[in-house]
């Protein structure tokens, strides 16, 4: 990471000291929670939905400077991270990559067009010292006979890329599955998307005899739900510490997953207690107790939201729409008038647009097959 950039971004001594202190605490916690990187022995693969990075279309931002350092510290704890919800404007993403440092690179899609696509990109960020891009990349586009419900492509196009780390060659496919609704036709569309990508990649794995890792935001409710069954019924395996580990900030949903379709004997999971899991950064940065440091920024954000709603109210002529906007105005006024409500707003909404409402999920894989290879050629 380019830690020296902190000197330019935080010139006030008190602010610099605060950010560095939290960065050090975050770093120590990551070192404790995440497996060590072992040369030519393991690779740490992760997935992270970084909420609305970084269009500010919902008016909670933009992200503060310090958020980029915390995000970079988290990502650099892994070797290869699939990122969902990267938006059209790449200036914030490039700022993140600058902080990451010269050893890190990325590959990403263009935006997915249409309402469901939400102007999002898929991306992989990887440490070039430990992972190499194998010159194959593409978005999964369905044939006419395999369209979702007979008429639709994926809401956000899955992105498949080939990588290698040590002896281990593999392809990653990252997804951000359609959410829609908790029931009815929109839930069925979500299930169908999961079923379709899993079925598609199963065929590919059999045809090419390759290691496939399917990861990202599946919007899966729970290990017992139909959304999970749609993924597992095609033979994808999910390691211990992933399937049973909630990945949203409230630790109630199993939205994110990392699933495997392996070439025989080449997917070897780490066996340590921390070889797979989710990392909760809100215990160290943007904590509830730290609200006071952000109170002025949060209050400014609330006043801007209030001002925007008041402008909409003045311009609107429809009585029903005006009544709806009036409720929103009253809500923001009530939050602005109460410290307790401001803190609640900070906790449940504002800070999730600084980092995310999803937690990064990782798994450790072994990448040194030298002994098994020597045994093989010895027998030949």
C-alpha cells in the first residue's frame, strides 16, 4: 500500500493521527483473523460487494478519503478479490488502486446496461506477485434456448477470468445475482439466475476439465433456502466456513458465496480455523462508538438530503406525490433534531456507503502440487 499518500490526504495532525491509529488497529486485526500469505504454498481468494462504488446515486456520499485506506487495507490482506457494484465512473476505483500500490492490478467489465444492470461493473483486483492473469476473460452471455424465463439475459452479466497461482490453474466467475423480491415471480427470477449460471458452468467444467470457482453476491437467504439449493444441485461444493457464515453486516443473510467445481485433486482447502470466513471491519473502523468523529459530516449529509427533498416538494404538482415527499421531509427533520436518530442513521445507512453493507468473504487454497506431481511421474 502507498501509506505515504496519507501525508497529503490528511495534513491536519489530529486527523492524520486518528486515521493512522485506526488503520493500525485494522491491520493488526486483519493479521489475526486472516491466514498468513505463504510463498508458493497458498492463495487467498475473496469476494466483496462494495456498496454502490461510487456513483453516490443515493446521496450518502461521496466516500471520505479515509474510507479508501481502510478498503485498501482489507483488500490487500488477500491475493485476489472479486468486487461487485463498481460503478461507471472509475475515478474512485482508480483512487483505490493508487492507494493499493504498484504491485496490484485489476481487470473488469464494462457496465451492464438496463435498469436491472444498475450501471454496474464486475472487477477482479489481484496481487501480481502472487497471482497471474492467464489472458482469458469474458462475460457469460446466454444462448436463445437458455435465456432466463425464456426471454432474459442475466440482470448483471457474470464475468469469467482465468488465473494461476503457483501450480494451481483456475477460472473465476463472479456474479451479482438479481435480487427482485423475497417472494413471487421476482424471487423465481433470482432462483432461475442462480440455477442457470451453475448449470452453464457445470457444462464448461466437464467439457474443459478445469477448476471453476463461482463466487460473488448470489443474494442467497440461508443454507436451507431454494436459492442455495439452486446453486448446489449442479454439484458445486462450498467449503466449511463459507456456506454457514452470514455475509451481510447484520450477520443474518448468506448473500455471498464461494463455490467450487474442481478438476480431480486440484482444489485443496486450507485446514486452519481461519482458512475461510467473513471479516467484520465495523469492529475496528466506522464503529458505533466513533460516531462523534463523523457527526459533522453526517449532519451535513442529512441537511443536503433535506434540501433536495424540499426542492422536489416545491417542484411537484401531484398531490399524492407531494404527500409522499412531505413524509420524507419530516423524517429528515426528525433525524436532524435528534442526536440518537443521527447516530442510528450513521450506523444503519451512512457508514454502509463508506465501506459496505456486505462483508468480504474469503477462502484459502493450497497451490503447491510439486510432491504429487513427482509421485505421478515416478510411477510413469
